[in-house]
C-alpha cells in the first residue's frame, strides 16, 4: 500500500513537472511595430471644384470625410497609385472613405459633376504608432 502511494505520488510529480516545463513558452517572440496612426483628411465638393485638406501627407491609412455641397448626388473618386471611390453622396450630404494610400500623386474628383479636380501628394510612409500612448 505504501509502495503504491509513493509510486502514485512520484507519477503525479513527474506529470506536474512536465506541465510546468511545457507551459514555459518562448522568450524570442517577434514584436512587430504597430502601423502608423491614420490621418484624418477632409474633402469638399462644391461649384468651384474639389478641395482636399490637407493635400500633402505621408503614406498609410487615410480616413476621408467628404462633403458634397452641391444639390446633385455624386461619387468622390480618387485616382493614382491606389484608386478608390466612395458610395454615392447625396446632394448636401457626406460620406466616409478609408484608403491605404501609397506614395505618389493622386487626383481627387467628383463623378458626373463639372467640378475642377484637386491634386493630392502622398509622401513616404509615416512612422509607426508604437510609442504613442492611449491609442485604440
């Protein structure tokens, strides 16, 4: 009976040691930097044309808010190294568009309106947001 109990205790000790060793994990994990913080860009479409502000920024994720200040519905169009279109924007309405923009020159226009297009310049990629606190 004593031998059986000591064998059982020894088996339990070996199983516990195996679990502890297996749970130790690796110390050399890859810690990739976070992406750059998205840039907030606004655009307006009116009778004078399309305006984008700011019209120069670094490459990366861009969150565009577009205001259609005309009475006619339109679609905001971005052409360049990366092409993008918004959904139809009703007259006097707004739309949002997220684009991962690459370095290069872009033209922002309004489909179906005689609005003068705007030029947008995207520079080199923005730095990582890894060292910025309180970001989502």
